C-alpha cells in the first residue's frame, strides 16, 4: 500500500539564513515520505523561495 506523503508547512523561513533553510528544508526534501507544501516568511519572499526550490506556489 502506498501512502501519500505527509505535507509539511514551515513558518518564519528566512530565505538566506537560519536552521529551516540550511538544515530542515534540505533534509525534508530528501525524504520521500514528506512534501513541503507551505513556507511562510513574508509573502513575496516565500514565493521567490518556493520557485527557487522548484516547488509550486498555491
């Protein structure tokens, strides 16, 4: 049985520094059981960051 990935949202992600961008997001992207579905910092910065990671903005 194949399970859908767990959707993860991360709040207060700075686009250039901090634990989320340097460690948590790269680790989650390597694990098939998780999918980053939301990132929030400021709206404009979050959109740019999602695009640079190849994730769709919704």
